[in-house]
């Protein structure tokens, strides 16, 4: 794979690593990226682990239950 610059290559590697981590954990990457980008600015730093792909589905399910109540 060729990229236009070293920074571009680093960004691509980061993106593809996150997308593949989602797939390995049974998470749809586009849904995860969309949700995390929307929430990360207001998310408490001491609970950032909730946004990781392997914890995201459980946190999202709890959030959906709280909103329904």
C-alpha cells in the first residue's frame, strides 16, 4: 500500500488498526467511529475505557436502557 506522506501512512495505520480491532470484537466499525466521535468531547477522561471497542457494546446497551427509562 502506498500513501502520499509519512504522516498519511501513520494516520492510515491508526485508522485501519482501530477498524480491525472493532471487527475482531464483533463491533461494526462505522457505528463505533460515529458514536465515539460524537461522545468523546464530553466523555469523562477517567471513564475513557468505556469507549474502547471491546467495552463499547456493553456501555452502549446500558446507555440505551437509561434513555428508554
